[in-house]
C-alpha cells in the first residue's frame, strides 16, 4: 500500500497524516494518489465525527515536490501541461472536494512549514490550530505558477480579495501570529502543546451534536453563493430537521436542568 498518506480511525476521530517527513511532506504524484485513496476510504467510513489533518514530523506540508517537478523541466511544454493537469485534475481536485464535503468537522493541525498545496489544504479545513513555530506562504508565484487545491477559492473567503491578492502575488512568508490575525487559523499554541490542544478539540467536537454540525457546515458552505432569501429558507429547514433529533431534546433539557448535555449525534 502507498503509505505517503496515512488514515487512522480511533473511535469517532479520524486522523489523516501526510507522511513524507524526510521531504517536509511535499506533494508528488505518489502522494497525490495516496491522498485521494485515503480520503475515499474516509468518505466511506462509518461513525467518524471529526477529522484531523496533519503532517508527519516537524512540518505540515512544504508544498509540491520541487525535485520531482524539476525532472519534468526537460519535457516538452505540452507534456508538462498534460502531466500536471492530470495530477491536479484527477487526484488533487477530487480529494479536496471530498474533504470539504465531509459532514464531520475537519481540523488542520499545523506545525512548521505550511506552503503551496499545504497552504490550500489548511485553508480548506473547517478549523485550524497552529503551533507557534508554524509559518505560511502560498509560494506558487515563486515558481512561476498559480494555486491549486482550492487556494484561490478559499483564500478570498478567509481574508478578502485585496489581502488574498497580496498573499497570492507576493507569496510573502507569514508567521503564526500573523496567520491568526488574518483569520487563516483559529488558535496558536506553543509547539509542545499542539498535540494536546488538537486532541482536546477533537474530543470536544466528537462529543458534540454531530447532526447539527453537519447541517451547520452545509449552511456555511452555501452561504456565499446564496441569496439572503434562499439562505433564510435553508436555515429554517435545517433548524426544523435539527429540532426533530434526540440531540435537540437533550440540549434543551440539559439547559433547563443546568447540566452538560450528552449528545448522541442523532
């Protein structure tokens, strides 16, 4: 089995690990294949209530494998265009769409380098926790190319068009506090505390109202392309569906009884 991306499911928490630590988890063809295979497995898995995306070793992902890219430089331009088109169109794009469409919250656990496709992958997570040693750059323009993995989709939605243009065109490096200030990540913690902080968040989400979380994600994902009237209609329908669940009854009862709710996800 291609082990450049690992999937580990323990209880309700799934961990997707980019697993090329010797190359800062950089993306090449084999990792692209592994990423798609693992997220397809994840899509079919039952009982998963939260997904953590992380990198093995000291880095999240340093972007594309430049050494692998360099082997393509001698190819004719049309061949390079076809090769990278296949890598992105047939492997990366469906993987990103599957991750973004999962009903479970997806949490990025970021340490060290987060660049290129790693930056796009982080931006597409629902939540992101960063170590204080994390650093971020889009990076693409430094190679004379443009973003993949949804970078130009997620970034303007996170930071606005002007700042997205700056980060994309100049590809300047951001430290963790800057990423936090821009809203690229939700929290920054000391590097030694990242694992514990992410585990605590995963446990909290896994014990939460997962049916409501899935509906909330759906509402948020459609909101930027929906009219106000359509969004209000969708909210009403979603609230109605949630109110028919045991979690709603438990949440209301727990509030009245002044105790912590015990959600079941249904």
